[in-house]
C-alpha cells in the first residue's frame, strides 16, 4: 500500500522558518522520520512539496487510482483553499490533515480549515508525530 505525503507552502523552509514554532529540523529530516515509520508498517511512500496551490491540486489529481492514502499539511492553504478541498473530494482517497503546530492555540484564522471537510481525521500540535500518528490512523482505516 502506498501513501502520498504532501507538504504545502513554506514547509520547505523548515529549520529556518520560525524555529520557536516549527523547530530546527528540516523538511528532509521530517521526510526521513515519516519514511522510517512507514517502512516499519509496510507502507510505500511518496513525498511532495510545493508552494503553489494549483500544483498541489494537480498532485492530488495524479493520486487517483495510484495511491491508497494521503497525508496533507497544506500550510496556509489549509485555511483558504476550496480548490484543494475539491481536489481531495474528487479523488476520494482516505486523507488525514496534519499540522506541526497546534493551530487551535494560535491566531483565530488558523482555526478555520477547509481541508478538514475532506479528511477523516485532523492531527495538529505534535510536530513530526502529527505525521506518524496520521500514518497509524491510515493503517487502521485501510485495514479495518
Ligand atoms: C501549519 C500551520 C499553518 O497555519 C501554517 O500556515 C503553516 C504550517 C503547521 O504545520 O503547523 O504553514 O500547517
């Protein structure tokens, strides 16, 4: 089984970007951490990062009939993008929304999530473990 793990805008800046919120580790560190966990559970992984909304929409469309589960941290697009919501609904692949920080404990605008409407679970505030918990949730969802 294959998981597609999407990181949206500014997540390529992990390690540099607001380390007091997002930590000092890089996107590469994050991808390795998640890939190691997926290996243990027998998932294949494909990672994708883009700063562009349309490219994320296309990447989700390309998952159709190709991947079993999606993990998405759409960064700020979480709070604005109906296009990414529609893409997730179009492919109808089980998806989990993740965030490194606790979006509910930050500015009010971060409490709004369009993507949540297309995801069976949202995990936030657990840093890299938001992603590994999403992997566990997909394992349970796909094998039940
Ligand atoms: C984020 C939270 C978003 O509000 C923010 O725009 C991000 C990162 C997180 O992982 O905590 O870019 O998705």
